[in-house]
C-alpha cells in the first residue's frame, strides 16, 4: 500500500513539473499550438498514383490545346448532362475510347474536358481504370 502511495506522489510531482515547464515554454514562445491554423493550400497537381486523385486530376487540363483524336462527332455532346445519355450515345463514347492508342488516352480525356464534353459515368470509370492500368504497367517497366 505504501509503494502505491509513493508511486502516486511521484506521478503527481512529475506531472506538476511537466506542467510548469510547459507553461514556461508557452510564456517564452507564445501559444503557437492554440493559434488558429490556416488551412494548407491544396496541391494543384496529383501524383497520379492513387485512384482518388486520378478521378480528380485525370481530366484536369494540363495544357489548353485541344487535340482531336478523330472524334469530332462527339462535339455534339458539348454541355450535355452525362446522366441523360442513351445507351447508343454511351457506346459511341466507348467506341472512341477503345480505339485509342494507350499513350493517347490521357490526352483524349483532357481534350474532351477542354471541349466541354462530359463523359458518360460508365465510360468515365472505364477511362480511369484504363489509365490506372497503363500507369501501373509503366511503373513496373521502369522499376524492373
């Protein structure tokens, strides 16, 4: 019982000492921990290695140059709500996507965005999956 009392007294003494030292540091340096912190600005570019940032940044325009990939017929969908696409219209987007060379897919996605065309949700998911697989394939080749 006496040992427990000694441990309790020691804990109180150490705690008090640490509290006093902390208060002294706050008085010397100012209270930096309790000052409201400014939110960190978000990074403009994504590393491209995570599926969440691929969704956010894949379609972000790196350059403002619009390049056509033999897909001028898709310009009729400029500004159209992607939830209103018919299955035939979705297939039209899918056909263009699946005929692209692997190195052209990311550029095509940027071109589509710059042209104000919204991809159908299914095609957008396929695009993200294809780009992720291509990036993974390239990373495996560079690390080998």
